């Protein structure tokens, strides 16, 4: 294996033809440091080629690639021409990657979109989301904002424990209100008003007033 990874001498091509500056080959192996072993299509000694910065598509074993350089001993893998497995493609960089458009839009389209990161941060001035269904699974969720408006046909909330604190005014408007507690229901305020236009009914085994 060491003989295969030995860098070729900076001379003419192995078959005796003059080096033209670029050639096609097939990826045979990738080393841990990101250098690719490429076999030329016209035969001859294999090349050791680091991936050029402009080649964002990660080459795979069996891919047809274009290598270029001043001489066979100083080559770079500059492009992937055809993939051995066209069902998968990986865009890989060694450092930070920024995709920007100065005047146009950036669109992502796929039947299945997956994102994975250790940490994510989104800074968006205005956002519109349209979809059929959303599922969120998380251990802790925190929402901090100035105003929240929600318009729904139905709202169902299931919790083990619930706490809500309103510093000023809380108002509820409903056609019917049904509240039920298994053990105790407590209403306490400095002033409590209970009014009804038609009927007020208090029913219990014991009623304490005062």
C-alpha cells in the first residue's frame, strides 16, 4: 500500500506522453488527511491529489474526476465529472461555509429535507410558514416575545402541571365555560363579583357564608 501512496516524480506522464495540464481519472482511495488516490483513465502511474478549494462536491470511490496541475507530481482534484453513485452527494468544506445572494433569493427544494447541527441560530426579520402539520419534540422550550396572536379552530393542551401568571388584565370570552376539579377549586380576590341575568345556583352538602 505504501508503494501506491508514494508521490510520483515531477516529470512526464508515465506512458511517455507529454503532460497537457489536465486529465481524467477515477478515485481509488481517500486518505485520512483528505488526499485522493486517482488512477488515470489512459493508464500509467496513479496520482495523489488534494481536493481543490473550488471542488465543493466530495469525491467518492469510483467517481470520474478531473485533475489539473503544472506537472504529474503537482496535481489537484478540481472537479467531479460523474459520480459512481449519483443518488448521494455531499458538499464538504474544511471551514465555515456561507451561501449568500446579494440581490436574489435562495431556495431549497426537496421531497425530504433534513437538518442536523449541534447548535443553530436563526436571525430573521419576518418569517411566513405554511404547512399541513408540525411536530415538535423537545425537552425544554422557551418563547420570549412582545406579542403572541394565535387563531385556531380547536386548542387542546394536556399537562401534568400548569402555572400561568398575568400581571395586569386577563379576559376570557366564551359561549360556555365548564371548569371541573377533582379535589379543590379556589377563587380568591380583594373583590369578587358573581352576576347572572337568569339564574345563579349553588349546590353542595354544606354551604358556608361569611
